[in-house]
C-alpha cells in the first residue's frame, strides 16, 4: 500500500489502525511447539490428569522441562480441570494412620459398582498393596460372593505371597466364613474398620476414587467381557505407567522394585511401624 500510494510508514500504519512497532514485528517461533503438542496429546489420553501428573508423564518420555513451563502451557491451552468444592472438615486432633513400610505387609480390599450399557449392574473387587500402592488384582463380575473373593486373593497370594494384614469393611462378603477360613489357614490378620469410618481404609478409598474418575466414568461398557478387558488394561497401566504423587511421581511398579517383600510378625516387630500404633485387630468370629 505504501508503494502504490506513495505513503510514509507513519501514515500507512495510521490508516490501517496498527502501530509502527507492530508493523515491523517478526513473530518468534514457538520453542515449545513439540512440548505443547505432546502435552495436548497426553491431556486428551489422560483426561483426569492435572499439570503435575502430565509433567511426570513427560519426564517419563524423556522431556527435560520445568514443571512451571508445563503449568504455563497447560493454562495457555485451557486444559485445566474444573475444581470440585470439597466439604470442609472441622479442625481437631487427628491420629496418624499406620503406614506399612514393606511390600505385602498390608493389603486393602473393597468393592465398587457400575452399570453396563443395558443398565445391568456389575461389581468390582479392588485389591491394593498399601505400601507400594500397586493394584495386584481387580475382579469384575455380576456377583462377587465371599468364595469368589477368596479365589481372587488366593491367585494373588500364589504370585506374591500372603499379606500380614488384610483391611476390609464390615460387608457380608468379608464377615462370612469363606474369608475368615482363608485368613485363619494362612495366618492373615483381618482388620475390620469401624462401621461408617471409611477413612480407616483410606488407601483403598483413594484408589476407588481414581479408579472411578479415570476408568469407570470415562468408558461405556457394552458387555461384561468388555468391562473386564478395559478394567484390566487400566489396572496394568496404573501399576506400570501412571505416576503416583505420594511416591514422588514414580509408578507403583518402580517403587515396588525398591521395597523389600517382608512379612513381619504383627506383635513382635513394632519398629516396622512408622506412625502411631494400630488399634487392636478384630478378627471375624469363627
């Protein structure tokens, strides 16, 4: 336009409504273009991950990047999840939870429930190692009686050995003779949490929340076989690929490799406990 109408730069910029500095600006290439592209891809695959988890995944893939850079790009691309408001808990004296320090020292077991596409409900029995945060097994079925729960525990025990303690709630599957007999035969202590106190089984409750957010809520199960396949794939990914914030963003499998498999005697090794003493363990009636 300047050449055609013989205008000065000042006059031409004034006519089109841009500044002279803007007219001479040369765009700088985005030096984080590859990182940005991969961040968007990972966010689409792991829709419930925040920027810290995505940063850990990028580090797994070999990206050398500061978490603050990931946070900035995460915000620029509007990938942030909507924050959920949490119920405020009154302040008070809280007792520390007993923290196992060796793999296989304590397992936690609980159930979750979901529905197939036809509306039929199914259940999952979720098992977790409270030290390594590994999920050794998730059993998926329309019905999970105590005998089937015992079969799952026995399969895992053949590979990993028996735990010292198994933490469960007061459901009928856990109070029945099948689980009680299995625990008695193999020297496993059954620790029943107090009714209405799910925080006493906090490790498995936290796992259930992640399982629901990252797997159950994000998938549409057309059949029980499909549910079993998808859930098993998620379980393997959880153990081997998913960074865990409480493990300094190691995967459960990586953390487990650094922990000994130990089966202490409950009453004779108080040095293995890192937190206040555990309440007396209540075993199911024979």
